[in-house]
């Protein structure tokens, strides 16, 4: 599932978009496979986009939307399909490089064996009292054999250098592809997959080192009503703005991600509660202090606010339990009037007191 579509399906428009995609597929006799469903979600959400334009051209031409057609469009435009294609291409390149080096090494081995045989023959041919002509011929043969091995070694060294350069380029390319696969397309923050991996790693580190670890879940207040009033594109503008503030607060080793829809997550390794709370409050105050304007009309959108929840990692606690406690704290902020930051420990205290 592409990053933008995945985020939409976690937001308030999810069921409406899913219904529209299925209706469009049924109207065009398209089977609702996983790939087709994602493609037609792109079609109903952005007809002017690359995927939407390709599907439109197929429909207008009266051509059937077969599985082969869907797979071809997905391979060209969908991030996950493109990633699979990139990995396959990288695998082919790596296999070709390994085969090439293997052949070069085999040639070098054969030449070394031949050189060893030449030396052994020369040793046997050199006898006491050997005449000058025979010695000269033996030395000449050794010289030729040595020169041949030297050239082969130079060729092998050059080939290994080329291979090393190619593998370096391949490594850099795969790292770029990996980063793209881990990045949310709308905000530029990490995506849910990257968050899940980073949180699991952070929890393991905190468990083994006993260092503190905090998780914050952040949600934009009244976003559904805002989206319904101003439209999806303006809603995206708000999400990008909030993400930009969160991204500035989450300088490494802190980690920030778009968790889904209008929800974000931040990981704070080796930081105490007081520092984490201060960082979340700074982000909340910055976001609420600015009045946004609609880009297309310059209309005032009003102030945007966020509700946040913070949970500190506990020994023996898994990532999912930590997320649930931070999420519960965030919802406590919502119930408490929004535009505030709540600590999970405070939520537990309130529950026990009640």
C-alpha cells in the first residue's frame, strides 16, 4: 500500500473512499484484487495524478483493465511495487557482478597453476653444467610466464575495483530506495512501518540498558470537522504544517513519524519525563500560536491545536503496550478539553482515584 493511500485509509474519509473505489471498479468490470484496489483508490482520490491519468486513458480507449494491465501500472507507480522491482534489479546486478568476479578469480587460479607448473619444469630443466643457450631459453620462458601472470593480476585488480565501485553504487541506491519506502509522502516524516521498527528497537535497547524511553502520540484536534469544512487539500496543508513543527522538535536521536491520518508519534530515547513534556508543550504552543490561511483563497483557517499523550517505557513492556498507554493519555487530553499534553501516569492515577 502506498504511503499517502495508507494514511488516507486511517483517516476520517476511509470508508467513503473505499466505497467509491469499489463502485468504480465494479462499474468498469475490474476484479477487486489488492493491487487493483490500491490503484483505484489512487484513481478516485487523484484523477489528475499519474495513476489516475493512466486508468482514465484505458477507460476512454475502451480497453479491458486486466490483471496484467494493473500489475504494469503498479510496477511503474506504486511505491511497494517499485521497491520490489528495485530489489529484483539489484539482485540481478549483484548476481552478474558475483559471476564476473568468480570467472576472473577462476582465470587467475588457472594462470597461477600454469605459472607454478612452468616454475617446476624450469627447476627440473636447470642442471649443473647446463649450457648457456638452454639457460637463456629457460629464463626467457620464466620471464614470459611472469609477465603473463603480472598482466592477469592487473586485470583482476582492475575488475575487482570496478566491482567494488558498482557494489558501492548499488548499496547507495538501495539505501535511497529503503529511505523512500520508510518515508511518508505527504509530510516527509517517517511512516508507520519505520515507526514500528524504530519503536521495537528502542524498547529492546531500553530493556537491556535500563535507559529511559518515552513515547508520545499526537493528534490534530477537530480534524474531521476541519476537513469536512475546508476540503481534503486544505486538510493536507494543515497536516504538513503540524508535521513540520514536530519534525523540528524531533531532532536526532529523537524520532518522529506520521502514525496514521492526522496522528503522529515521537520516540524520545534516553530522555527523562520532564524533558519530553517540555518538548511536547513547546510544539503544542508553537502550533496553536499561528493562524493559518488557506492557500487558494487566503481565508483564515483559524488556530490549529493538538492533543498529546506521553508514556514512559516500563521494564518488561512490549511496544504495543507502550503505544496503548500513550494513546490512552492522548485521548485523556481530548476528554480534558483538547490542546493539552497528558502523562500516562496521570491517567492511571485518575483511574485508580475514581
